[in-house]
C-alpha cells in the first residue's frame, strides 16, 4: 500500500499537509458548525461529481469533502485546486 501524507487530526477531519495551529483550530470549528447545521459551505457545481463541498478556512486553506460532508480534508489552496480538477 502506498504511503500518503494524510493525517487524521480529529474524527472526520484529516490534514493533507502540515497546518498552523490557528488554521487547524478554525477548521475544527468550521466542521463542528457544519455538523450542527450551519450553512457555512459552498456546494461545487460539477456535472461529473455530486456531493462535492468546500469551506474556506482562510486565504490559503480550504476544507474539501467529496462525500456530502461525511469527512473533510484540510488542504492548501494550491492542492485544493489540483484535487478539484481530478476526476473520481
């Protein structure tokens, strides 16, 4: 099995790359707010993919979910752009 750099920070929130503590804290709060019913996300419109959501954490960080918010990945904006363009 190939090794990846993805680390689970808290249940349902994984890190794609090392994040500053303040960013991780804000991401955790955003995920908790989402699970409590807050509409703090954008549903990405893509004909190929359903259930793709994102939450802006800051100017350089994004939370990204491909499964309607069941699990989230915190990633840099650059990696987010790359992941969004991938076909799944």
